[in-house]
C-alpha cells in the first residue's frame, strides 16, 4: 500500500493496531505485538500515544516483544533499544512494564543461546505474535537478520554487516564505537506472526523495496521472504515506492 507520506501511512497502521487491540479486549484476550526500532516506526508510536491520550485506547491487554537489541548493551545507555522503546512508546501509554520484552543486551556469551530459546518460548506461551511491525535496513535486513539469514533462522546472536554499522555509526559517534553484534529475533518467528506490516519511507529505501517486493526470494535480501507470508503488507510512502 502506497500513501502520500509517512504521516498518513503511520496513522493508518496505528488505526489497524488500535482495532486489533480493541477486538482482543472485547474477547478478553491478550494482544501480542512484535515491535521494531529505528526511525521508521517513530511516527507510528507517536500516533499510538495520541490514540491513548486523546481517544482512550488502552494497552492493558498488550504484550510486546521487540525484534532486537545491540550486544553488548546496557539498558539505560542512550543507544539501547530498551531506552528507545520507553522514550518513544512505553513511558507514555498504560502498557504493563512487565509485559514489555526487549532482548537483553547484558548477557554473558555463554548465556545467550539459552536466553534466545527462552525468548522464543515466551512468545509461544502467549500464542505467537498477532501483529509484527518491521522496518527494513538498506541491505534488506529485517530485525537484525542480515543478508544470508535463512528463512528458518532462530533468535540468536548475529554479526552486524558493515553497511548496518555504518548506518548506526552516527548514533554511536563513530564506527569504532558501534557494536559489532546484536541479538535478533530469527526469521522463522517473524514469518510465524499472524500479520506482518513492513514500513519504509524515503527514496533511499526505494531500491531495496523493489528488490524485496519484485525480485526473487533470496537470503541475500531477508525482507524478500515476506513474499511468502500469508498476510504481510509493505506500507510505503511515495518515495519508497518510486522504483516499483
Ligand atoms: C536497525 C533496526 C531494524 C530497522 C533498521 C532500519 O537496523 N535493527 O529493525 O528496521 O534499523 O532503520 P530505519 O527505520 O531507521 O531506517
């Protein structure tokens, strides 16, 4: 779906999420959201905060699982995704803090494998992800599933691509200080989500959007796996859709 701009697109996605939360509330069920970081979802989170404050949307039945976190990372560090989510969303809505899960960046190397298995088990215990929000990296990564990630990949520690680190280096004041690794939800759990919405804004995403949507499904471009998802939508602004 192509919108005139990212603001109208973000509002439409927020409305779909609000509708889903309310349907689940009426059924006295938990709504499991898969959440993303990066600049792309900021407008969506701002709109969800507005719906909470101005239209009484409650998140009391929402459980959220974030896609990824840098490793190593302290949760209160300026660049942590825990901090990002609190600042952009969690601190401004009535979601129960214990229901907000972001991969832990403070584990020892030995703890990571079992932690990742437990992260997936927790998602399964809540019945899987109802709606997964995604951004897309310039190389087609989803979460931190970089080029080469397999369709059945699990939640794991990954090495970040050079291009991903360069993109992040401004936040970390230089490439040398930019983490080399991260923990990411695997492609498999993303593909198991009942509904997936990938958002992309701006001309700089146009080439990778074309590759993801119109070219062959390949592990070189993990976002292309979504062509095989039963209920995935790419929500774009005009600029991001300009090469389609
Ligand atoms: C990071 C995140 C991804 C995100 C990507 C794109 O790599 N781990 O989940 O999709 O950035 O970021 P942006 O939305 O800022 O373009």
